[in-house]
C-alpha cells in the first residue's frame, strides 16, 4: 500500500477517530440505561442486552474481521465496517422497541468488529516500524485508552441533556465524515499475495465458541455458575474452541497460523491485553455504579468525575507512545503501568461511606489514568512487534479480541462478586446497615480487580522477552535475533519473522507493503 506522506496525518486522524467510536460505544450506554429502561418499558433482564449484544458481536467477530482485512483489503473492510456501524447507530437511536434496539446494537458490534482491526492494521502499514510507528500507535493508544472513560462522561451529559437517543445518534455524522475521508484518502486495496482463501469452518467455530463463552459468563451472573443452561454454554464453547484448534491444525489457510504463536512478544502482549482490559473495564463498570448507587451522584456528575482519568490517560499515552516505548521498552512500561493500576484500585477498596471526591476518589482515578496511558500503546506496540505487511490484520485482530474478551470476563467476574456480597443487603433493616453492606460488596469487587492488575504486572515481567524473537539473516545466512522495536532500540528495514513466514510480503523501511 503506497502512502503519500502528506496523507499520513489524515489517515492517523481517521484511524484514531474510528477506534474512538468503537471503544466509546462499549461504555457510553452504561449511565443511560435507567432512562432507556423507562422510555421503552424494558425489563431488567432485557435491559442488560443493550450492553451485552454489542460486546458479544464485537468480541466474537474481531478475529475474523482482522483476517478479512488481510485477504479482501483493509480499505474495503474499513468502509464496510463504518457503513454497518453508522447505519446501526441510526437504527438504535430511532428504535421504538426493545427488540429493534438490541438488534441494532448487535449489528453495531459486528460493524465495529470489522472496523477496529482494519483501522489498526492501516495505521501499522502506513507508518514505518520503529519510532515513527511507535509515535503513531502512541496517539492511537491515547485515543483508545481514554475512549471508555470519555464514553461515561458523554453518556451522563447526553442523558441529562438532549436524551439517551443521542448516545447512538452522535455516531451518525461522525461515521459519514469518516466514510468520506476513507474513500478520499485511503489508496485502493491491492490483491492479497498468494491464496485468497480463508478457513471458513475455523472462523465459524471460534466465533461461535467465543460468543457462547461470553454469553455463559454473562448468564452466570444472573442465573448461577452451576445452573444447567450456564454449564451448557461453557461445554458448547469448549467443544467449539476445540474444533477450531483441530481444524486450524489441518487446514492450508488457517485463521491463526501456527507461526503467529512463535512470536513471543505478540503472544505476551495479547495475554497482557486480556488482563489489562479485564481490570480497566471492570474498574469503569464498578466506579460508575459506586458513584450512582452508593454516593448518589447524578448522571452528569458521574460522567464529569471520570474527566480526571480521561485527561490523564490521554496525556500519559501520548508521552508513552512518542518517547517512552522506544526509550524504556514495552516490558517495563507494562510492569510499571499495571502496578500503578493495582495501587489505584487498592485505594478504592478502602472508600468510606460518604466518600469525598478529592481525597477518596481522585487519587485512584489519576493513578488509573496514568496506568491506562502507559499500558495502552505499549500493548499495541508489543502486539505488532515483528509483524508487517499482510500479517498486521491478524495481529491487530488478536490483540483487539483479547481486549474485548478480557473486558467481558472481568466484568462478569466482578459482577458475580458484587451481587453475591450485596444480595443479602436488601434484607437488612435500616438504611445505614444496607448502605454499609452495599459498600462492602463494592470493596470486595475492587479487590478482585487489584488481583487481576497485579497478575498482569507479573505476566508482563515474566512473559515478555528481553530480546525479541524477530529474526534477520546473520553471517553465513544463519538467523539471529534483533532488538524488538518496541522493547529498546529501533532497527528499520528488518524483515518481520511473522510476515515472512505467513504471507511472503516483506515490510519495507519506509512503511510500505
């Protein structure tokens, strides 16, 4: 893909805005749910699907979306994803029934699953691997890392302002603008080198398996982890994922080539993303509920309370991507960032009744913002280290999938703890006793997020190599390791190991493929 230098800024803005919308819509509905329930007369059981439908389709189809971008063209898949996402947002904003709203959210999630990996892979092939790509991914990570907390802010302001429908309708003009920019500035797609086939059976098996896994986790919160329907979901998910592994090992065109698993930096980044966003999304989920249900904040006040996290994450991610990733390295930034996140979450385990924002909430929100800013771009750089050309869609899809599935698992687990610890509070006589029991439930749930963040720091410290496994021909033609561009010193013009084995397309030092 040949990129005229003057277009790089526009492409960066396009990719960042697209990613912003995808992540924003994970969180933007949370504060608006009570208003949606009242307006459409939804039951509590149906209401959860306004959130779950988007997350299920987004997490389940991300891997397929990344592969389709590799085979059919990143520009083509980006435009398809934008069109679906924008149209579904319009349907959701105009919905007059719960069925139409939930269906529109599901379609929106599918569009986002096409859009997210295409945006990241376009960014990766537009900017040369090394400092230039790290800088671009730093901006991309700053936008993505702050999007979820910005979504909570926007949800409160929109719900108290023009109404909950604008939580969805706001995507329409932005989506139309991005479609126009993509059609104008992105070069036409080239045909993929070699075979254009992909593993349809494997894609169906892994997507259905992930959907059932997330659905089972969500169902277990309300119906119990040992109930027959919940167990059936987990068993079916295990069977389908086993089928996926077996099919992938035999097909000539696997969805996830075995060589990808030999890229240690990428695998470590995917594991880190699972744990990182499991803690981050749970933190936002619990924090929003704590503010409204225990501290009695209004939707607008709840949204504005997250401004400290959003701004801090944006600034920290910009600095991390532009300077720290190359100077300090992915491994160290992830360890430090997840450790800071654990400390911030630990602070929230001691939040008292009637907590003051400045002394009891703000320190934790600021620490979490710094942590998100340091870790967001670091995970993305690590996931794309040693990857170039046509393989970046696969790497992008993998890290995005791990993020969404990690977030779904994290929220399911903390929801279970929260419900289990607060269920008996309803039976307690006296508002003071009920408030104390509810607060104890939140403190217990925050303790789980502390453990997840701490395990993430440990995984980052142990799993990431000090010297990347990216290989180049050495003396006599023998391969030798070179430094990971996201770990320490950059080295342009190195042929990525994953790409050379996977698609046969060499990444050039100017970032073209």
